[in-house]
């Protein structure tokens, strides 16, 4: 579920719609009058359905937060390469996208946070990680959905020895630092590499929550 980079334009005002189906943890369908629109939830990335049991748990949480038949308000941000409308979904005054991250059923999608409340999404993710909720039940979090998709597209580039749901961190020299646990800024050794790992979802490298990892490596 790869999004295009956000465009410079956005909708002038929120749009009202009604939920007609839930696809997975970050996709749903809505009715807007006679139109049927597929919505890709902005700012987040949820586990794929095949990432059992996390994918189905994520879908169930989205169903709870935005039940079929309920009215929602859309803050439309963009259209992705698949023609889906990229939006924040509001139901009952609750930002559903943000709630998905806070409950541990989705990750903040760092690559596409520029037009979202970045501090709110990263803060919600830290809260879920601290509580070991959902995808954070595994130390360091499960394999990020963007990495999981990449592994399916390029299986030869990913080690088959990595346990399901675990992360493999690569040092600046290309060797594996650790599997299934955290690493330190000192062992990474490169400021640029630290930022790359942060974008991949290793939030513990950003201790003060300012969006910059391993500032000691500057």
C-alpha cells in the first residue's frame, strides 16, 4: 500500500461520507452521495492481512473505530498511485488514523507525515510502544509493513533466518547488528544510517521525540 508523496494542494474543507466496508487496517470504502470511494488512511501503515495475527487485529480495530454504516468526515490530503483517496478519517470527533497508531494497530508512516500532525502521530506511537500494545507486543515492534512488502517484492535481499515478526538491523558496514532487539547509536556509527533506521520505524533511536535519531552522531 505505497502512497505517492503528498502534493502541495489539499481540500479546502472536510468532506462527509458513510462507511460501507473495511478492507484492512488502513483501507476502507465510503459512500459520498452516489459515489463509492476507496480511502487509504493517511499518515499510517497497518500490518498486512498476511502478517498474522496482527493484520486481522488491525482490521478489527478499524472496524470498531469506524463501523460500517457510520458517518465519517474526511480530511482529504492526496490521491495515491492506485487512485485511492488519501485522507484522515474522523468519526465521533475522534481521529481514526491517530487512534489506530495509539492502540498499537498501525505504525506512524514516517515517509508520509509531512502533511500530518507529526508530533501527535509519533507521540501516539511511543505511547503504544511503551504499553506494548498490538504490533508492539514483540520487542521493537513487528516487521514493519513497508519492509514486509519489500521482502515479498525482493525476497533474495532478505535473510530467511530472521524469525517472523522480528527486525534485522544493519550497521553502516552492512553487517547485521542485532536481530529481534534494539541496538545502540554507538554501534550504528553513522548519523545518516540512524535516520534511515528511524524512517523504518526504530523509534527508540529518537529519545527526545524531535524526529532526529542519534543526535550524538552528528
